[in-house]
C-alpha cells in the first residue's frame, strides 16, 4: 500500500459529524466502487494513517481515508450532501 496522504481538515470534520450522528453513508472508494455502511468512528494508527470505521450489513470495516473519493449521507436532514474527500 502507498504511503498515507492526509485529507483536508474540512472534509475530516464532515466524517467526524457523520460518526457522532451515526449516519448511514455511501462511500465512493478508489478501486472498490461504492459501499454502504453506518459511520462508527475515526481512528489514527501508529503509522499516522487515518481510518474510518463503518458497520456494513455483514461486518465492520476500516477504510483508510485517502482511499475515499467522497461520502454521501443516506438520510434526510443530514445537513450536508455529497462531500468530496479525495477527488
């Protein structure tokens, strides 16, 4: 895997909000297409990479933030729409 590339602080704020409110999200990912899951939390690992933990229908997944192209909340009244993370 390539070295981690940090994301914009503004985009990170939307990820944190999605986790706090436990929003269901559609994530557009590099090399994987789209996946759906409920935002759980973010974490920073010992190599300083940042990850989003989501609950999918079958498992909990950790997605490295620089692999995310965009997030879209799958709920009415979220207060934000599609947010580019790494366009």
